């Protein structure tokens, strides 16, 4: 995180930011047993909070415009495939069929501060969008402190405002998506110039494991219940809010290259860079016109 503060005591701001993120985690982290989302997933009597409500509503919006490609009710599938805090299962069509009956945002709703579920077995997982939302939470806090020059980055998702310490646009590297590239910035595919925009990326080249000689990737298709691996290696989305960029990046990975192209071109104020491989294994790029201007 980099910001230009008009106040001399920047350590106090960092303490406030740490407290803010701790509060955020106690709301939305499925890895914290007593978090609000964990209690909701256990069907305990509890109200939602402002963090949950905002991310739920944006998730529902993205679910709708992507025809279900983005779905935060895939919690049971994420655990079953071994990418969540719950127990990994031995996957089969029967197991997937048994879990899929609880998946779908048409089975959940918000009403008067309460999460309503059609099935108690439905579990919410916000890992595909909460990280981007946490970036927005910090940025909104900085703006309330009258800070206009900043770059906030959490786990690779980021948002920028104003100018960098070099007095020009912020420069952000996009990693080359090859298996084994576990260290961000180790090898870059592109560098983009940002100011007043958020950026989020999604790909299968870091979060995966191997079973029976096959790569099992973390992108799960809510329509089939299976992990989604294709020639689309990574997606980078640039738009105003990081919560939206994060959710759309995941959605495009689920949609696959051709459907993702059509979807992005139908959206306003959204730019994208797709990195994909051809039949010879060469890395190719597709990008919007707006993205070209930022490289």
C-alpha cells in the first residue's frame, strides 16, 4: 500500500487500516470460525452486516449479468474439490449431483438484514470477490482522510488514485501465466498504467493441485459443478471498483475465451486483457481498445 498523506502521523492511519481489515475479516472470512459468514453458513441466528450486504448485492448483480457464471453459493463445491476450509471429498458424478442441488443464487436472498436460504446446506463463499472488496474498503477510508494519491493492493487486486511517487500514472505488472510462476512479479507479460481505476486478475496457474496425473484447478463452473480448465490462462479486468473487477475476472475464467470476449464487449466501462494459449502452446493476447491505451 502506498499513499501520500496530508497528515504527519501516518502510523495512526495504518493502525486504523489494520483495525478496518480485522473487522472486515470477522465479517466475511470463511476461515474464521466465529466470523459472521461462518455463522450464517452454519445457519445460526444472526443478522447480516454492511460488509456482507454490499458484497452479496454486487455478487447477485454479477450473477445476473453473467447468466450464473459467477455464483457465491459454490461453497460446498469449493470445499469438496479441496480449495476451501471444509473437508475435501472423493469426487464423482454422484457427489457432484448431491451438492449441485444446493448451488445457485436463485436459492438465496437478503431480507431485512437476514440471509434466507432455500436449503440449509447452501454455503456462501466470497473468496472470488471479497479480496477486491477489501481493497475498496481501504480506498474509501483513505479518501475520507482526504488522500487522493494512492495505490492499495491486497493479494494482487488493487485500486489506484491520482499520481505515483514518480508524479505520473501508477505502473502495474501483469504476470505471465505459466505453471510454476508462484511469485508475483517474477516474470511479467505486460505493464499497464493506471490512475483512478481498479485492477483484478484471475488465473489457474497458481491455485491448483495434481491428482492422477491431472491438474485440478480452483476455477469451478457453477453450472456443472466441475473445475473449469481451458486455454484461457488468465484474465485481467480494469474498471472503477475492485469488487467488480474481482468478480468479473472470475466470471470470465468460468465463461471461457469466446464467451468471455462477447461478455466483456457488452459491458460499459470495463476493459480486459485475456492471455490464452493456442494449439502449439504459444501465449496469445486479446484485449479491449481501452486496455491497449493503458499498456
